[in-house]
C-alpha cells in the first residue's frame, strides 16, 4: 500500500505536464509573433496550408533560398522557445 493517494499523485503529474505544455505553447506563440511578417507568412503557407517551399516562393514572388532561410529561422526560433 502506498503512503499516499496514488490517483491524486497521478492527477498532479498530469496537471504539471499540462502546465508545462501550455507554457511551451505560449513561448512558441511569442517566438512566432516576434518574427518578421515574411517569416510568419512562410511558416503559415508551408506548415498550415501545405504548400511546398517552391510553391510558397512562387506565391510570394521571392526566391526559393529566401523561403528556405526564413523557414529555417522560424524552426530555430521554435526549438529555442521549446527549451524553456
């Protein structure tokens, strides 16, 4: 027999995990919102609208290299935000 209520302990663990996920999501939102509009647009087109990098570059009227660089910047910002 446990000297404490196991279900209560598990509930607290779930709550802690939930709070950590919320903090990470909040940090990632802040990171995304702090990026230039161009970077946000590239991320939206590729990750949410499903465009390829080439299609995003064509739609935005920029080079593929500019799109790939912007996407790399976004991903680095999200990884860094997720470390907290």
